[in-house]
C-alpha cells in the first residue's frame, strides 16, 4: 500500500519567494494523480519535494505511512521519469534500466528478468544494446519509463515526460503511459502543464496556481463543477468564456445585465443560489459548446442572440467561431454543416442551464 | 597555308596567348582551395620554420660528434642508454611527470567538484583565488618555494622548529627533493585541471545526478558512475596535454634543484640543457631531448584513440 500524503507542505526560496504554500494532498494507493497548472504554479516543486530532490521548508510528506521529510531520495523507494529523460549517455539501454537494480545489488538473473519484462511491456526489446544517442525521442521516453518500471517502486513520479515529443507521438505515449499504469497499478504522481494530458490520464486532477491547490477532483468533476474562476478557465479547451455583468432584479425576475440592451434571465433552478449576489458585479462563465448555432429556442433557459463573427476556425468535426459581445471576446462551437463566414451575422443560442456564476471579487464559483 | 591548317596570323596570336594565360591564372587564384592554401601559407611557413625544421635538424645534430664535425650515427643514443645518469633521468622524468599529472588531475577533479557545489558569488571568489598559482609565472613561484625550502632560509624548517621538529634538508635529500619538484608542479598546474573539469561538470545535466540519486546512488557512486564517465574525454585530453608539458618541464627543476642532489632530480629538458648548453655537447643534448618524443607519441596514440572512440559513440 503506497499512499502519498502531504500535510501543510511549503517551499520557500531565500525566504522571499514562496513556491508552494502549505498544501494538503492525499493520494491513494494505485491512484494516478496529475498535478496541473501554469508555469511557476509550484507543481514541479511539489513533485521534487515528494522525490526528495528538493528540501521542504515546512510541513510533512509521508509515503506508505512513513514520514520521509529527512529520507534521501534513494531510500524513498520511488522512481522518476524526467522531462529530458535523464538517460545516462555512456550506458546502453539495458544498463540504463538495470542501473538502479545493480546499485541495490540485485542478483544478475533477476536484473535480466526484470529488464526483459519491462522491455516487453514497452516494446523496446530490440533496443537494449543501443546507447541513448541512437534512439528517437519516443524510444528514449520508453527507456526512461522502463528504468522506472524495473524498480517496482512504491510510487512513480513523472515530470512533464511528454513535453519534448511532437504532437502525434505525445498522444501515442499518453496512451502508453495509461496502459503501463493499468498493467502495473503503481501509485503515480504526474506533472504537466497540458490540461488535455491531465484530463485524459488522471484518476484525479490537482489544479495548482500560485503555489496553492485550487481544486482536486476527477477530471469530469473539475470540468463540470469548477470551484474557482481559475479552474473554470484552465480546464477545457478552448477555455470557458467569461462575461462581466451585474446581477439585478427586474420585476420579479433575477436577471444578468450585460448592457442596458442585453439582459439574460437566471434559470429558475439557480435563483435561490444566486440571490445573495443581487446587485453584485459578477462573471458569467459559459463553455464554447454551450454557445452554438440556433438549435432549439423553445428549450427552457436557452437565449437567442445574433453574433457578428470575427473569426471562424473549421476543425472538421466542428467550427469554432469567435465573436464579441459588449467588447468581450467569446468563442462558440457550431456544427460543421452550418455555413459560417467571418464578417457574417449568425443566429446563435446560449444554453444557460450550463452557465457558471463567479463572484468577481473572490473569483469563487457561486 | 602550306601544311593545310587554318591560318591565324602571328599578330593575332601575339595579342591573344598572354590573355589566355592571365585568365587561367586569375581563375586559379580565385579558386576557393587556392585562397585557402594562400591564407594558410603564413601558418604553414611558421610551423615549417619553428617545428618541422628544428625537429629534423635536432635529429641531424644528435648524430654528430661532440664538436659537430663528424657524422657518428646512433653513437650518442647508445652512449646515453649505457649511462647510469641517463637511467636516473629517465626514471626521474617518468616519476616527475606521472606523479605530478596524477596529483594535478586528482586534486583538480576534487576541487572542481567542491567548486561545483559552492553556489553563485562564493564560487566566483574561490575560483579566482584557486587560479592564482596558475597565473603567477612559474619561475617566480618556484623561487618562492626555493626560498621556503633552501637550507639557509627555510621558512618550512622554521615553522617545524617552532614545534620542536628537527630541520630537514628538503632539497639535498634525493626523495624529498624529487617530491618537492613534483609538488611545486602540482601546485602550479592543478588550477588548470580544476577549471577544465569545472567547465565540463557545468555541462553535465543536473538531472543525471538526480536520476542517479533516485536510482539509489551514494555521492561516491554518483562520481564513479556519472562524473567520471562524463568527464572521461576531458580527463584524457588534459592528462595528455599535461603529460606533454610536464615531461618537457624545465623551469621548476632548473630553479629549485638544478638537477641536484647528484643528478637525481634531472628531467630530460634540464639534463639536455646541462649537457648541451652548459657542457658544450650540443649533439648529446639533442639526443637527450629527442628521447621525449617516442614516449609521448605512445601516450598520445593510446589516449587520442580512446577520445576518438568515445566521440564516435556520442559521449
């Protein structure tokens, strides 16, 4: 059982820069957790603290129930895959994979058996005699994973392992990583800045920003129920649209006033939840897939509007359309059968059943 | 024309032929390979005049009699190989070069690692301080060592005396003199090794050490399995370079011991100087100095072959 627990873990540099701010995180045995966030959010620092490559300033880190704050990396029983693979250039693929086992004085026969097994899982059996220089990026990535697998560690740590690969290979390797995890079921902590990678790989995603954890949850949970504006904007591609407006009562109806001319009725199911924010400045968050060509105006809480298209981006299975409302740039997704050209006016609909209301002052989703 | 060939007037030929030759010359001069050779010519002339000619001339000199009037073949070499003093010179040259280069490389390697682990401004300060022995002219620093070690004024002996330790004749005793000659060379040459290894260490990705730490390596194993293999080429090249320079060293031995006691600290260069310049036997001096060549050639072939192999393997 290899749970990883972080309690009030902080990391400061020179007592001025606080890279990680008292984060708490519980990672279950066999779980695949992805730390995701923009550059400088503290995700790699957190991973390196779990690995023991970075000393923690404050807090506690436990692996499999054992406090590892002062345990050196070699005694934490972890394996790590680095962004640049960090393969030993003077060793063959076999020696790279066997290095950790040789240092731990495993019998020669067992080393060979483990390396062969990992090579079979990763399909690199024919590369064992080569040096890293003679491998492609994808092959190096597999060898780096093989080096981690042969150790049978308690925890796998991945530090942006796919960021040096081209787009096609990245998708392929993403699947490989998921397959490997399903095969070996080792607790995995994976760092990436790519939210698509995070969503596709993770059992749970940890979204970090400015050294704190914004939200932890399964990918779909984060996508549909973000807790903050940051998470709502970071998860999902293209990003969620945010429209500044004011929550007002017109007659008996709670309305979102974008301009004097544009007012959107708040869905009745959400009136109670949003009422405390009456007369507050708020943001309406709505994903591009809920701004579509006019489909079913009779459906409750669907608002019709005309969009003056600035840019259209045909993607094959859909067309992304960009337009402005009250100076705010918005993105919608329309069916490829709809004729949409830049400069034209397109009748569109916004499905407010899927809207999010964000307190403009706190950035929290209401 | 009588022979039936097409006639071209002599006047026309007179005017045309030189212009053809000039055009050909111009084309030849404008060829890239010609320009390259012309631009290298000063360097070729320098190497020919200062390296190739003296080398062959010294071979010729070494086969002449003492008064340089008779060709005596390999007699000087036979004479040297039968000389007990020359046996001492060969031993001392090898002992001096190998000991000094080994300790320069070892201490330079250790210092480079220490420097590498000191951060930022502190590293710049220490690096600067440690380079001082290398920038002081060796003749001057050797004089300083001579002053610290010589019988009459020895500062080292004075310090030992403060602790009640009896005086030692550092430069009059064969083995202490040999060790000090090598020691001064180590003192002078170590910073060069340190700076070369430090520069290479900085180019080794930190992630290799981090990967090794996670794989279970101790600091000693990181040095053995990461640093040493990654630095192997630069170690080979610096050792070869230093062997060449140290084998041919002259100033340290000449100033510190002048080959004394009893010629036991002579190296090839100082012995060649003593025989050739001070003893007036230029031919024998030339023969002594030429002994360095085959020794260094063997070293060079082995070391450069290893460097070439590793370069092909991409390390």
